[in-house]
């Protein structure tokens, strides 16, 4: 089997599963893009099997510490193991979950979301993309789904030299349908919706934040389908407003509210940055502001611009909160560390002349498990802060 010899002190010797181009001492056996390769250390000792892509900055991603093939039998074993985990996680419905989460399930670059009898697959690495058919066969063996939809529209694929692609992999994708999440019903569009149809990683957080919203006026920014707004409205919030720049998202949120009979929520199609600035200028106030923006950065090069954007919306939001009001905020980029995010919130509070008290912390749902050796598997950080009344 062709492979790579990895330089001393590379991150793979500290538990990580990735090998960067700068960490390769030499190659042997003429490995080709998408191949399964063997990894060896600088003393010729085996390190396991990996998928290879010289077009990516991450040239190898290890998926086993042993010599291993990537065939349908392998995928069947790994997917079965992932399903078993979701079946025993407390509070996670294995019928509505992220069934496979990339490296955290030993399948680097493979994402599978389950919506009952329907599955959505993303292949974000060349090695997995080359084995789409084997993955489909394994999913059919383990779950016998009515349909499998390939949603390869993530910009992450560009780093691997792959083009976007959306198509049926098995069966016919269903028309948009509704799924229940607690007191709220969401519309799911597997072919055209955001991400793979729904933000599964936030389902628990919707409910937790809603518990704090009772009796408060709520402004939900970047509302998408209205996850936080709808849960707050259903759990006793006062007037709730959801804002998003996407007309399709606002239409879906409005439909979700009508289907649930929630009349205490309104929707606005607007740029959130502009809307927060306008509300600040008009002296509006709220009992809770929720910030759940899309990722502001896809790489480290744009991190500075992203942090400036985060600070602006936090500064505006803090100015809108009444004394004792709550700011609930999230970042979904693994490039923004928990520490950096908290420092940004602190700086915004200083500029807004507000004293904050941290009330709650949030993370991704347990069906998006975190591998502590791979920091990139933990990408969602969230907090609720209380604006402390003047001492």
C-alpha cells in the first residue's frame, strides 16, 4: 500500500488524526488523490490507514490505527456503531439526529443526517466522495431508508478540489415535510433547505433558551426558520420578533408559526447589522436578544474581519437590552475559540458600558460528539449573559 512518512513532532503524535503537507517527510509507492494510504513514522513504524488528497492542505486524514480497507463492509460497521451511540444518548431521538459526524465517528469528511425514513449525506473529503456508492449501500443495509439525498453544496468541498453536487442517491427525495421538535414544528426541505434541512445541533439549545424567555420581549437575530423565536413564543415569551435577510427563511419561519398557532411572533426580512443599528438609533429595548449568525469565517485568514463583525452585533445588541435583560449568543465556527469569543463579548460590554453576568453555557447537541484530540470537531459555543442593573 502506498503511503507517507510523517515528520517528528507532527500533530498526529499528539492524538490528532490529520497530517498537513508541511508534516510529510516523504511519500512512497506513488499515492494518488482519493487513495487509502498507510502512514508511517520517521522510524518506519506503522501509524494506520488514512485517506489521501495532495490538493488539500490536509493531505491525509487517518481513519484507523490498523491496515484497513474502505469498502461497504467497513462503512456498515462504522455506521452501525454510530447508530448504536445515538440510540443510547439521553435526550437524542435516533430518528431525528446527526447519525454520522465525520472524524468523531471515524469517518473523516462524511456527514449523515437522519430525518425518519429519509437520510441526507455530505461527502466533504475526496476519499469519501470517491466512495459515495459504498456509503449508500451501507446506509441501506443498516437503516433501509426510503430515500438518501446527496447534499454536497458545502463550500468546504472547494478546499478538497471538489465541485458542489446535489442529487438523489437512493429513492426519491420527499417533498418538504414537517418534523416536530418539542412544542415547535419545522418544515424540512432536504433538497433546498439550509444545511441538510434543519439545524439539528441547536435543537436542545432552542428549548434551554426558551426557558429563560418567559415573560420577556425577545429579538431573535439571524432567525432562519425561527428556532429560538418559535420556542420562546411557545414557552411564554411576550412579543417575539425574528429577523433574517433570507426571504425563504422568513417564509419558512412564518409558516412554522402558523402551523403551530403561535400568534405572538412577527417576522422581518432585513439585514441584521442594519436592523440592529436602526433599533439602537430609535431607542428600542428588549428583555432578550438572541444572536445565532452563520459562520462569519471559513478560514483563519478572515478571522480578524469576523471578530469585528461579531463585536459590532454584540455592541448593538447590548445597547438594546433593558436592565436585567439577557443576551444569548452563539458562534458556529471552529476558528473562533471559546476564549476568543468571550474576550470579544467582554470588549463589546466595555464599549457598551454594560456589566454582564454569565448565566448559561451551550454547545452542540450530543449527536455531534466532540473528539478532544481534534479541536475542530467542537465548533458550536454559546452563552447567555444577564445585563446587571446599575449597582
